[in-house]
């Protein structure tokens, strides 16, 4: 048996092979930086190349509204139906917050109570008229006294016993008393007119109340003022539509854009200019349009178009933009949406 006593060196050090680094994360960082750099350059350079304007994509639309509260009784059309000018849209009646019969009873009770109040008011008016008549009698006597006094002092002036200034004081007293007298007589005439009209006013009040209820109960018809298609019936039959609310909308085929251009960009926009319109939905969904009309009167912008985080100019010049080609605008799915209008500065 052979034994090897040779000393062997044992070490903890060993050669480890370097792992290959993954490069995809580096490319990801580079891509993010490039995107940020491109966005920054676009934000800095775009204002030098393009003019921008904010606006709305609209459709030729007529909204049915009323100046009073109404109740829709029956529709003569359906949603999506084509109508012509003069076609009946709905039958309605004017609406009051209280029931008609209840209103009539309340008005009758109010008329009776007002009648009792009229009696009390008549007594008060009669007492006031009598009081003012007594004051008128007193002022009449005072006026007669001052007139006699003037005749007496006028003779004294001729005899140089008194100065003309004393006669002038008497004239002023006559004018003051006469003014008070005429004012009171005018007040009495007004009071007598009120006193005589109390009963007549009560009768008129009852007649007006009855007429009001008759007007509210009367059925009315609304006819279409334009040709188009019923887009949506917003109020159901039997429901109340309050003043200013939209009952239904009648739309025409075709869209247009109404935008606000800045006053500083006014010289860069002209009628018949070609512009691009960016829709707020879809990827790279852009339409081409043509400036149809520029209204050279500045108007207050729609509040939804104002930039709340910047000192945005509140006024702009309104422009109407029509499609350059109607067929290219068939992709539009919805109207009354905010859009961005863009135009080349050097076009």
C-alpha cells in the first residue's frame, strides 16, 4: 500500500465565467428618452410651423325648446323618422306646478280673502280721503287769507309804508300754500280712483284666474320648422319639460366645425384656406376642411375651450369650417365634440 504525502494546495478562489448582460432594458430606456425628446421637440417646433385653433364639430341641428313649462301629451313622430317642414312633432299643454282644479279652488279662496281685504282697504281709503279733505279746507282758508293780505300790503307799498320785499314774502307764502293745496287735491283724486276701482279689480281678478286655467288646459300642437330627421326624443309622453329644456332634436345630414382663432393669428387665416381637424377619438383620425367664413367680430370663447392653467385669451374670432370633401367626413360618428384645428403657417 502506497501513501502519497505530497502537500496539495486548496484554495477558495475559482474562475467564474462572466454572465452576458441583457441589453433590452437599455434599448427600452433609449426608446423612452427618444419619445420624450420627440414630444419636446414637437411641442417647441409646432407653434413655429402650424397655427392652432380650438372649436367644436357640429351638425346642422334644431333643438325643440319652449319658453314656458309644458307637458308632452303625445308624440306624432318616432326617433330616426324623417320629417318635413310643417309636420306635427307633438301635442302638448302648458304646465303649472299645481293641479288645475286645486289651483282654481285656491284662486277662488284667495279672491274671497282678497275681497275681505278690499273692504278693509276701502274703509282705510275713505278715512284717508276725509282727512285730506279737512286739510284741503284748511289750506283753502289759509290761501284766501294770504290773498287778502297781499291786496292790503300792495296798497301799503304804493303808499311807501312798507318795502316791496315784504310783498314778495307774501307772494312766496301764497305759492307755498297753493302748491300744497294742489298736491293734496291730486292725492285725493288718486285715492278716490283706487276706492272706486276696488270692486272692479276683484271681478277682474276672478276672470283672469278662470282665463288662466282655461289657457293651461288648452291643448297645443308643435310642428317642425325645418326638414330633417328626429335624432332623439328626450322627454317621454306625459312628462313635464321645464323652460329651456330640449324636447327633441331635428338634425340634417352634414357636419361643420365652428372654431375660435386667436386675435394674434388673425392674419394667418383666410377664407378658402385648407385646414386639418383632429378628432378626439381614434388613432390619427384627422379630417380635411376648408375655411368657409370668418366673422370679423371677436366673441367670448366657450368656457370648455379655455385653458384653465394658462393665461388664455378669453376672446377669439369665430370661423366656420366646411368639409373639403363630403365623402371623407363620413367617418364622423358623433357631433358636438371639441376638436383641434391646425393650419400650416407657410401654406
